[in-house]
């Protein structure tokens, strides 16, 4: 598992080296798997929020 620092920064452009500042990955494949899993999680959270908002405004 990657180790994370408690420092968070906002970056205007994506760069794998920026992520590497905060995480240590055993391989590029592990890096890609974690990023993709995070993408899927965020995507699902957005869908859930949209559904919740739509349900709220139905009332």
C-alpha cells in the first residue's frame, strides 16, 4: 500500500511526478490501479450525489 503524507496541495495540471511527491508506489502498474480505483470511486460518489439531489428536488 502507498504511504501518504498529510499534506494536500492543489495542482492545475496532472503530472505523475506530483503524485509521487506524496505516495510511493511499488510499480507503475500499482500506480495506475490505484488511480483507476480512485477514479471509479469518485465517479460513483458523483452519481450518488446527483441522484440524491434529483430525489430532493422531486419533493
